[in-house]
């Protein structure tokens, strides 16, 4: 028998009220590592095209799931440490895909069923199903919250780490509680803020461009504040009110290449869970034409000649009154990592901009993956419903 929603609400409220509220810390920063989330060791971009994340009523297609950033996440007392994917396009946090969930004295079984599919309804790429537990979770240097609603997988498919840490808006958890499809589940960031562990309900993301050197494939996730040593001149823009994208970390922007309009002002999302930048099909065709790129049917990416690379212009993202430019080096896949592309040619110059598969005007006309975030500091601000962008020391890096 499942716990009634009203009883779980009461338990959650009492757990927060009954816990001593400590003085708010400014923030907590945890390290991230870029890793492959699949078994064969290469990125199959054809699978990326198929792995569209079907979400909620109306749906949205977000190719994702193969090369991702992960963090360590402790559960219970004594701790079991899990490796979780950092996902800005979902909000449920769960464990148990590889390392089994270990019950301790801090575990409380709610009997409430939870499940999520990462893929379109006809062809989900990955999924999990299980039950919600309330448990103590720990990150960083011992920062702990109690009675956090944690998904515990009894079944999972195609997740090659222990689970997912969802940093997307809470609304994305709607329809994941299978005994109450209208109810949402508080996010981990919400819990840190509600228990007084962080000063603001925000998450900041800092990533370094990937190279063949494992020491360079790192990032940082900061809960509660900004790391002011990592960026210059932050600019905020409201979360979009466009249908579909408004439920994500969605923003309005336009894209130009030199004097050519690539994508007129429209809505799209920020996604930590995929490596590429997806733009609407009509915009993609314009970009392909102006760059002189060629479509590679093996990798399904565009590539350019060495000469075309030398004359490649900045790709400008117009956000509010500011311009955030991807330099020519920032527009290409790291050449030292071509071996990670299934079918990738060693010396070929691949572009990271690819086809979303739908025409513009849908309310979700671009997906800026982590190759975009690697060049700009990004702030996901739940308290003010806005997203911040800033340049970093890696904005103009030539590591690719």
C-alpha cells in the first residue's frame, strides 16, 4: 500500500521543521568530471539523434546521454558514495543503476513509485523505475541534508553510472510519481536552500573545455552562490515564457554568423547532459551554407576543411543586450578527441553545431549543450527565475 500524498507532505514538512536550521552558508562547490556514459567507449552521434528526451505534455526533443559530467553523492549513515550524472534537464535525483542502494538507519521507505524515461515515448533511450526513500544525503566537505526524497531504482536501462542528480526546475518532476501524476518532487537545490545550507536557491556551473589530457576534463558545480573568481561581467536574462522551454532552463536569444542571421530571436534551453549545440533545421542549413561545411553521414556531424577553419567567423549568441561569441576554435569538436566519435576521422575538423530536427518557431529551437557551457559561466537562479551568463578564461581558449 502506497503512502498517501498527504502523509508524505506531512513527513516532508515535519522533517524540515524538526531539523535544526543552521546559519546559512554562502555556498558549497563540488568537482565535476567529464566521462563517457556508455560501454563501447565512443560517442555514436546517430544514437544522439534518436535519443530525444520526451517530456511532459507537449514534449521536447533533447538529444543526450552519452558523454556527460558527473559528481560524487553520498547517501545514508554510514555513507555509500554514488557517481551521478549532472542533468539540468531533469529534476529527480536517484541512485541504484550500478551501485545498489544501501539502507541504513537514516533510510525511510515511502512506498511511493517513481519512474522516468530519458527518450521519446516511442523509443526511450534510458529509464529508471523504483521507489522514493527519504534519506540523508551528503556532498562536498560533509554538507548534509536530512530526509531528502531520493529515487531508488529497482530497474534501470542504459545508465552506465549510479544515477542522476537533477538540477532542472522542479516542474520537470511532474508525472514521475506514478501514484500522483500532478505532484512534483522537490529538487536537491530546493532542499539545500530550505534547510538553510546555502544562501540562495541557485546553481552555478563552471566547465573547462575537454582535451585528451584527463586532468583538464573537469568542472565545478556551486550551490547557493557564484564563484566570482571564475568569470567576468555576468549578464542575466529571464527564463523564457515560451511554451515547453519555459519548464526548463530556457532562455530567449538570437544567433548570427558575421552579418548573417542564423536564428531569429526564439526560445531554447541550456543542457548539461549533451555535448553538442542543436539548432532548428532551417537555422542549421543556413549555418552549413555560410561555413561551407560538409555533412558526414558516419558521424552525422558537419566538418570543414583547414582553409574553411582559418576563415571561420565567430558564432554570436545575442542574449539581452550582450553578445556571447563562440570563436572559431570554440565551434569545433576537440580534434584530440576525434577518436571518441564513432567513425570519426583522426584529422578531420568537426563542428559542434548540429541539427535539432525541427523547424524554428516550435518554442524549443535550440539546445546549448556543454560545449557551449565550457566557454561561459552559467548560473541557474531558481529564486529569481533567470539564467546568468559570463565570459571566463576559457571563452577564447584554443585547446580544440
